[in-house]
């Protein structure tokens, strides 16, 4: 038996669910397919289970892409305020944590239930679990649409939306399906890599800092090429966030943000005492204090951090009044501009998102349709990646919304031509 729909959306995550619901409410007969039993696992685990569903301050400036202007159109047509109003219509309570980040008061399940209700309002048919075996385009089928072989039978539709996400967190179902399909239809890819992910360091070099595991503190952090000029460094993206030491390296919002920009062999630079003039403070203390350097330093930075730094240099293991100016200035410089080179990251298993994906040169920024007519890509599978803090969900809503309205317009055009 052949199942016929106006649109097939593959991937029941944030972008796929939202797009399916909006398209269904535009009057389209929509099938939503996912290979997992549960929908939206990434929503369920995000924000510590409370889903950081958007950011009030989202602009194109918070998104990475080979074409940074690509996201502008979709983001302008479906804004954070639009999604906030949708939550309010469903009576879902939420709060702002900081820096515009919005979270559910109760649980991420509220957002999932909202998306399912939107799909129900659009009379969307959902098949789960359902695996896609192959997709043939009009060129192969000799028809005007797509034929999709699934483990629930053959599906025919003139329009197909790929919302299968990236490679991040394979244990909840991430696959490379979207990338493989893009290649099948001759679309280009920007090489995917893990992002919003902890960074790791060589074991021997990290040994002095492994004892700091669990320590968190506010820092300024950036990454730039090893041979970056002062002018290039001025343009580097600097984040003011909390850093977390781990047994294997560094994590916390500061590092997750920086990891999206970091490339192999690039150093990162960390100011462990932002807002303080360490050199002047230590030199003043030298003139009036007989305390150990570690004790004086512990009044400026966490004591565990002070002990770890001082323990690496015998010239610092003495009262501050006995230290040379040179040693104190070197200590201040190292804490204010700590330079270190990761040997890698924790990879896709701990990455919150994937940088890279379907090349935006092969997609329409207004519709999300690819150069293969009737084939659309939305959400994380596209080479658009937001910063930490609700931006990636906003891209899911915005790209899904733009796509849904384009589906309806193309459907009407096809009907008129027929």
C-alpha cells in the first residue's frame, strides 16, 4: 500500500515538530517520521531538564555559519517574542535565568507537550518508531514527487523536509542521515564537528590542574590562531562566563561557548581574574604584608587555584614581602592571560550541538528549500549553529516556521499548476 501526503517531515526534534505543526495548520496533509520511539529527546534533556527554549536577545550575531547572513531572514520572521507568546497561549510558566536565557519553570515536558499539541491541531500523522530505508527524487521516480521506502511501507509526497539534526549525543539517536541524504542529492556539506563541548588536555600537562576538578569561577575566554596578530585578536569573540575545571580538562559555559570557535592546535586564552589589576594589587601587598604569596593570592582568586599556581614555582613559595617584583609580575601575567592548547574535546557524546552541516549556499534563506526542488533542510542539520543559551532552539523554531510557510506556498502553486 502506498501512503500519500502533501509533506513528509523526517525528524521529530524541535525543528521537525514545530515545522510539522505549523504546516499542518496551514492545511497541508503532513506525515512526521522518526526512527526513535520518543520525540524530542534533546528538548527533554536540555537546560537540566527545564529546556532553555529561546533567548530574548537572539540576533544573527550569535550564530556561526560559513555564511553568517543566512540565518537573518528566518530569525527576523519568527522572533523569540513569537515563541514566548506561543508558550503564554498554552499557559506555560517560564523565567529568565540570565543573559536573556529563558527556561520553563516546571519541566521541558511542557515544551514537548506544546509541540505535540500544535501537531495535533494541524492533524499531523506521526509514525514512531519508523525507519527510512531510501528516498528517491523526481528524477528517479519519473513523477513530480518523492518516493520514500520506510519500514511501514511506501510513502509518496511532493515535498520532503529533513530535520534530523547533527551528530551530537548519539545515545539519544543522533545519526548522519541528513548529511547522507544531502550528498545523495548533490548538496554540499560544511565539515561537521562537535560544538558546545568540554575541551580536554594532555594528561601529563594537565596533572597540576586535575586537582582543581569541580572548581568553578568567572573568567574571560577566547580562542585565536597561534600566529594571530594583535589586530586579529582584537576581532576574536571573547566570552565572559563561568569556567569549570574537570579531571580531563575544562568545561562550564565559558569553554562550551569557546569550543564552537576552537580548531585543532589553536590555543585558548583565559583571564582567571577579570576586572582585577593583579600586578598592582600584588605589588601593593608586597610593600605591606608578610603573608605567604599563596595566602595573598587567595584573597583575589579561589584558594585552590592560588595554591595550584604557587605550587608550580619555588620562587613563589615564600612570604610576598620576600618575592621579587619580576616573579609577582610574571604570576599576575599568567593568571590574567593563561594560554594553553587543548589536545581535543569530549567529542559528539558530550557535545550539545554540531557545527557545520548542509552548506547554506545550496539552500534558500527565505524558504529552507534546497537546490533540489521540493527538498528542505531545517534546524541543526544546516550549517547554522547558535551560541549556548537558547539560541539553537530559536533557530529550530525560526527555520521550521519559514519552511512551513514555504511548503504551504509551494503546495498552492503546485495545485494551481495542476
